[in-house]
């Protein structure tokens, strides 16, 4: 019967001392560097995301010129999306999503179901509300707004939902 060696032989010592193996201190240093690299990428990603968000807010804060041609460009795809949603048996469709910074109160009135929430809208969200009010409301569509994202527990993006069909009493 052969006995197991509890001490590595010289060949084993050389393999453990080889650069393919790390000491505990080297491994801790490596882990720290990897975590720092991930954090750096995460911060860079967050910076890029925040810049994109600020660019979006800037673009959406500027109203668009609603010429008859531009209005048709907006309404035609909307009609197709509404039809497709109805075919799926749905009775509502999110038609717009935007940062709460486009509300003068950062979405407080929307979150609290304040009936004056439309007064807080600015830019393109305001135009979207007015489009519903002037053209879609009389066709039987309802519009609701709600906070749809809660980053860090605070109100984030707002969603506009067009609704149709029977109302629940």
C-alpha cells in the first residue's frame, strides 16, 4: 500500500512558484484591480447614460413645429400601434416616455394624481398632451400619466398611456 505525501516534492514546489500561480497577496491585489476596473467602467457608463439623458431632456424640451405633414408623420405610426394593440386584446398603450425633468415639479403632480398635472408639462410632453386634448379626446381616447420608473426610490421617467374601451366603474 502506498502512502500519500503530505509535503510536495521539489517539482511540486516549482510548479507552485511558477508565475501561473498567485500568492494570496497577489490574488488580493488582482481582485482589487479588477474591482477598480469594473467600478471605473461602471462610472464611465453612468456618465455616458447621464449625458444621454441630459441630451434627451434638452431635445424634448424644445417643441417641434407641428405642420400638417409632421402631424401626419406622428399620427400614422400611432394608428398602426393602436390597431396592433387592439388586435392583441389590449385596451391601453404607452405612447410616450420622458424624464420627469420635463415636468416643472419633477412629476409630483402626476405621482399624486393631481388633476392639474397637465399644467406641469413642458416641451414635447406638453405638445403630446395638447395633441390628445385637441384631437384624440373627442374620439373617445383617454390619457393617463404615471411615474413608470423609481430610481433610488424617487420618481423617475413618466409614461403617457392612451386608453380605450369600457371604463371600469
